[in-house]
C-alpha cells in the first residue's frame, strides 16, 4: 500500500530571492561549469547545499557538508527560505520542448512525502542498481542538513487518471505559487493543494499504486539508510517520525507529457579496432542497411534517412552505428535484428525481459563479444562514454572517437514491467526528461 502525505514544505521566499536565481538541476546533473554559474547567480543559490564546493583545506569541522548546514540554517533564519503554514500536496508541471524535435509537451505530477518502504515490501520498486559512492555523499549531506532538497521521481500507472483530473482542476482555478524558466528552456509551475477533499482523494487514489523509481535511486536508498540510522538512535520504530518519509514527485505513466530519452554510447580507446571485423561478427544476427555519403550535402541527407530509419525500425529491435571514417568508407549503419535470431543463444543466462531491452542487446550482444568492452570497462568508463543528444554522439566520432551506437528510447511500460518483476536495467538505460528542479520544495526531517 503506497502511503503518501501532504507536508509543510520549505520554499524560497520570492519577496527576497527570485526563483530562477536560486533553484538548481539535480546534484548529479550539475557540471563544474554549472556549479560555478549557480554560485555566481545569488548568495542564496541552492548549490551551496545541493553540491557545495570542496577545498583541499577542508576538515571534519569545516567542509562542504558542514557549510551546507550552516547556509541552509542561515537562509531559514533570514526568511529567505520559509515553511508553508499549511500541509499541502503540490501540483507540479513542466512545459518543455522534446529535445531534437519541435514538439511541446507538459508533464504533470504532484509533490508529497511518501512512506519509505524496503524493496521487499513490493510497494516501491527500482529499475537500476546503485553505486556506493553517491549514496555515501548524499547520506553525509543528509546527516548534516536534515533536509531533502532534491526530488525523488516516482512513476505509477493509473489509466483512469484520477489524480491527473484533480491536478488539472487546481491548475485551472488558481495561479501558481512558483513559476520560473530554467536554463534548458523548461517552464516550471507549482500550485498548493490544501483542500481536505482533494488531499483525501489523492491519498485514496495512490493507496493501491505500485511506485517505480524513475530518477533518484541513490537518494531513495540514502533515505532508507538515514531512516535506519534514526531508528537505531531512537531505539524503536516511530511510525510518524519525519525520517520515515521522503519527499517525492509522483507522475502517472499515462500522463501525456512523460518522456524518456535514450542515452547513446560512444566507444573510444579500443586496441586493434576494425569495423569491418565487427560487421562480419554481427552478420548472423543483424541485417544491415548502409547510408553512405561522400560530401557534406550527402551526409546531411544520409543522417536524416538514418535517423528516421532507426525510429521506424524500433519494433524490429534496431541499433544505429556511426563508425569513424576509413579510407574507403563514410557511412551510417542501421542494424536490425534478424527475425529468426535466437536471443536465448545470443544472450544466454538472461530473462526474457532482459533480452527484450535494446541496451542489453547492445552491451551483451555487441559491445562485449564483438568489441571486447567488458562490464568492468563499462563501469570504469575506460572505453565507453554517454551522450543524451543524437547529434552529440555523432559529433564525438567526428572529433576522434571510434564509433557511436545510437539507440531508441525504452517505453515507460517496459520500465514498469521490468521493475515490478523484481529485475533491474543496465545503468543509463533511461533518461526521463526534463529533470525535476532541486529546491522547488524542501522537506526537513529534523533540526
């Protein structure tokens, strides 16, 4: 049973600080350049908490985590960040253009606090494994600040759209309490839902839902670890303790604005690499369509056909490849799985769900056997890097990488099916776009 609750969020006070100068992208999406830009934007920018600067002179008494705690307490004391007077759910919309297209969409969800559940309880499900480093970092930050500043992105499946109807009513009837335009051109809007009838209806609609973590696996498991630490300190379980819950944004998979982008793979630093040898290896498994070109005009047309072909062949299991130019070859290649290909033979030891994932087909059916890119090399990123943008992956090869693999996005119902079956997907299998802003609401679990 998914238990969700309204809460008194801490939010930036627009009378003191403009929203667009203090909110940030999630910590793991902030580049060093963005970090510096955020620091320069405003003294109250969340970056000082979300991903503070480190220094060689840091000590146990003075470091990024202790400075984050001091900054946040100072902002609250100065009323730059203040707590809402009434518990609420928060309707949250993001209006955006889908990257690489001219399509404008609006993703609709709501923010609340959800009861933390161990995975074994079959209420909250993951679709990725986590790494120890990010969890240690986030746990240390939470120990010092006692505040969730970033959103856990949870998806659920409700074809009836019970909550979406309520959110639409609130958005139509009231002006947003928060509205800003971020650096990626996304418009973020927030409304408070305090009406007891609407709050109760949301809780009832969510009660029977299964929640899948879309983004925030490390932060969810950090919340579990902090909860367990707090239980140990208390010597018992206190059901209504603030640390028994975590701040979450909930989005229905049947919402029209839910978009998953693919994450493309770029391969470099391979010894004795030969694209022709790779093609021979793949011949029994994949049919190949070649889009050759000899000049820039032909390249533009070939790229257009190649990209369209990749999208159209999605149901046939297609992977695009762009190898570095050789003396006699400049082309894009579309690999389509042959209808009679035996995936049980090509991908032994995997479940049927795993075999139907393009990213698994790429990693275990091409990267490792044909190119020698082992799981260790993938984890260390010694031969593999990642690009969200289709054109950026192509350009990486033009700048010196050996080849790029272009993927279609995974469907959200596949993510739900894999997760609720107790399985996980490879790292960077999904890219839910756009990201949820950190600091748009904050949840304090202690002083």
